[in-house]
């Protein structure tokens, strides 16, 4: 049909002709089955009722970005043939100890209502949720015979007993068991033995950043039985105890964890010979004297995790200079500008870089550590393939941000936090640099900017809105000067779906009005703003299908320390969590959370 | 009583203009907003005119509002109680300390630390404590031959020997 678009009446007739003469159902099924991208799927499902139905029956994977947005029953009703489900729970702030354990995000309803009826389900991924042994039992009972992938990502509430059950029940099917950064009650090491003995098709096993005990012999059994094992990330276990494992696991491509023990006998690591196909590596507490372990395969190394090592700036320089094929690098800021220059010169294919925050304690201070505009600029110029940058910086300039905008055209994820140690920052505010970065990096979907007062003016904040493009997620900290800045920011954000604000100067009223202005917004989390005792002004954003939860500011909350090192994570600042929801007020909120709407 | 006339500054005049803009928008908007009028809370500096129209006060409580400020007079008819409250809020806010002070008062939230990294840094601290106290196992940085820029002194010269052992290992693995 050439020419102008048909009038509505003629379009309806055109569609019905198509239907009537039969584009056969089966054909549509087949075609849609090849459509994987969730955004394409969303668009297809909105075309007409028939396409909506066929999408619902053929969609293989759904991610529920926030567990309280939709009920399990509703999900089941729409997608009865789902094969893979991901659900996310607690706010990201939970990773920083800012969300108490009893806040919510329980896996129970999801498992109870979906594990049995979803007859095609073979992969489940839960992030930041509370999962109990009973939940895993129920899951395994319903799906054990066909569960291929179980990912519990920063979850808590279960023990190794449940893992034993998983190991024994999913023996023919389990390919991926992912438990990274979970809090797991350790009732023994049998689970690993059971897994090794019963699961011949295991490809990926990850219990990195857990505190589970490991028996090296069980790992050797795993290597012997699971010839398909490609990726293993474990908790702490002396590297020298893994010599046998590495000799057997000849197909291994990825390894992280283990540790260099305190009683350092240098000779015992001499016999560690890593598998020949290894191209992704991380070793906890690795120091200058153990670094050489990597040298034999540094040239083929694609992923390197140095976040939990004891390497100095000089070590980083020496090591990274040997890794020209690196795609993914994670370090602490001890890498320094010097190390970043080496990265820029050497790692021309680098796609993802994370620079985490090191120690502030003067006794432990990493002397040459600290990354600034010098390192960032070198990085931008040298690593044009970068897709994701997350960095804690000690100093920054507009120029460095401009460089990133000029050179890193593939960037889809950019996050920067300006540390608070250095009193004087070279070049604030960062208004122009931020503008140029956003204008230059047109593929940006995720953006985080955490500065200090004076770091970004109201004008700068309006630039972020104006040039937000297709950004879907933002974390903003210490930005702007007045409510006006927030309002003008909000006016620009057409595609923003998820917003986190921290330590800002905005009033409750401005927050509410700003949220109303963002058409795509479905989730907002705020901590540290000009809160009232009741959150009353937040009601300005009350509307159907929009839940508002308020945690009032309180010195009583101070009695709940959440950090292990004695530093109390006092959450005396108010928190606001507002989100789109089809289910109404949640029934499991703790007593310190006040549901404002629905009340 | 008319508002306190302090030295007229640009920002004060701007705030007044903003407040008037808000007020006139509210007056033009249809229908009253169902909010109570907490007049007493603001120690009102503006006097809400109590002039009544010839037919008595209208049903929605809209009345005439008269403002005296800096030698100027603004009279607005049909101002709802809510509208008046809004204006008074603005005026009261203008009298309080500027927002910048409030902003700095808020930024006592330290940058939060990721729990996983925090655990690692704590463990490292424990290790360095035992290293200093216990039998001769030094921190890795000290075992390596120290580069010239390094300020930290090694515990004893025997660590240099350990350091060269490390170099030997490196050469062996590469070969």
C-alpha cells in the first residue's frame, strides 16, 4: 500500500483482510519465535490482540525488573509457556548495606505460584531476594528434572542443605549454578561433593564471594566428572590446594576466587599450572610475588579481576602491559593514573572497565592510588571500544568528560563517583563536561554521576535531562542546587525508567512534581533529601498504579548496624521508594516502612 | 502588616515576581484545590484582603487579595484560600536562610561502600596486623624489591632476599 497512510477505517479493513485470508497462526508463531529482543517483543505485542496472544504464547524469557510491580499469578496468566524467568528484588542500595534484611523481596510467592504451573520453565534467576531452603525445595520438587539454570544473585536466607537437594535432584539437567555474593548458611561441604558426583553436564559453577568451605578433593571430582566445565568461581581455598584440580580441568576457560594464604611459603605456588584455555582469571589476595602465575597466559587473557588482590600500582602497570587482548578489567583505584595510561596503551580492545574504591584508612593507604582526569583522558583516547565504564575518581575535569564523549562512541553504561577525600577538585562544576559526554555518547542507556556540593549546578542538571537521549537508568548523587534544577532535569527525561537519587537538596514537593513529569518512569528510589516527618508532599505524585513507600527519618533506625567492620550504616535519612505496580500495596512491608499510596 | 521592607535586592524582587506568577497562575486555574488553609503556621507577612464583593463572599471562598511590597501594590480578585496559602508559603520561604545552607547541611551522607569490597578491605586490615605482629611474613609490597619512590621501609634486609626468590620464580615460569 503506497502513498499516504490509510485512514483509520481503511486500516482496520486492511488488517481484517489479512486475517481473513489467513496469515496462518502457525506462520505467525514461527515468525515471532525468532524475535528475541524484549523491546521488539513489547512492540509486537501491542500491534493487535492476535499478536498479543501469540507473543504471550511464544515468549521464552521475561525479566521482572521489580518483584512488586506485578503479581506472579498475572505473569503466569499472560506467559504460561515461559522457559526462563528473572526477578529482581531489593533496591540496589542493598549492595551498600542501606537496606535492612527484613525489608522484603521474598522469593516464596514466585516459587510457590510459578514453579509448578510454568511447565516449560528451565531457568530461574533471582537477584537481591530472600530465598529460603523451603523455596528451593519447592522449586526442585516442581522443576528439578528439567532445571538447567539456577542463578541466585546476591540472595540470602538459604543454606547448603538446599544446595544438596539441588545437587541431587537436578542431576541430569543442571548446566549453570550461580550463587555469587549470596549469604548462605554453611552446614557442611557435602553439597559440593553431591554436585560433583551427580551432575555431569555442569558448565558453570559460581560461588564467588560466598564464605562456603571448600574441600579441594571435591573440586577434583568435579573436574573429573564434568568434562564440560568451562567456568568456575569459588570461595576462599588456598591456591596450592588446587594444583590437582587445574591439572584435570583441561577445558577450563574461566577461574576466579581461591586465595593466597597468609602463611606465605613461596615455593608451594611454584607448581601451580593453570589450564591452557584459561582466558578469564581472578585470584584473591594475590600479591606481587604471585603475579607471575598469570604471565604464561597473559597474552590471551580476556577478563581479569584484580579487585581483591594486594597488587601495587607498579604491579598493575607490569601486569597489564602484558595483556593486550583484555576485554574486561576490574581493579581498585590503586591502579592509579599510571596504570590507566598502561591500559590505554595496551588494551585496545577493552570493552568493560571497573575501578572500585580502595581503602581510605591512612595506615592502609595505597600511596600511588587514585584515579583522576589524567587517567580518564588517556583511557578515552586509547580505548575506543569501551562500552562500560564504572569508576571511583579522586579528581576530575570537564575536559576528561568531554574526551569520553568524543572518543567512546560505543559507551552504553557510564558511572562515575567523585570521592570525598581531596578537598579541592581541579575543575568544578562539571556542567559542560557532562553535557558534552551525553551529547557524544549517543548509545548511553545507563548513567551514574555522584559528585559533591558545587559539583553540578542547576544548569548542569538541566543538561542531563536535555541530553538524556535513550538513558533508562540513572543514579544521581549530590547534584544540583535548588528544586528548579530537578524540575528542569525531569522535563527532559523522556526515556528514563529507573531513577536513584542520593544526598540531594530537593524538597519533597519538588521530588513529587519531578516524578510526574517523566513519562517512562516506573521506579524511583531516594535517600537523603529535604524530607518531612510524614512524607506528606509526596502525595502530590499519587496516581493509580503508582505505589509510594516512605521510610521516615529517625534516630531510632540508628540502632540497626549493617556493616561488619563496626562502621554503623546508620540509616537515619528518610528513604522514598515509588514504583509502578499492578498489584496494589504490598503485604510484607516491615514496620519502619510507611505505605503512603495506596495507604 | 505589610511585609518587612529590607534593602531591596535583585533576588528578593525576583522571588516576589515568581510568587506573583504562581499566584496569578493559581487564580487562572479552574476550581479550588481542596487543601486547608494553614494561615497561622506562616506568621503571615502579607495581609489577605478581606474586602468582599457586592454579592458577599463566593461559594469557593475566593476573595480579593491585596499585597503591599516595596512601594508597589498588587490586587488580585478571586484568590482562593489555597492560593493565598501558597503565596504565603513562598514569602515565608524567601525569609528563611538560602537553600545553599540547607544543601550543605544535607551532605553528611558519606558515600556508601559496597559490602563485598568492604569485607575484602577488612580482611586485608586483619592480615596486615598479624603480619606486623607475627613471625616473619611481610606484606607483599615489602617483599618485592622496593621501587625508588616507595616510602615504606622494609622490616629487615632479609626481605630483599625473599624478594629475589620471587623474581627467580617468575623467570622459571616464563621459561
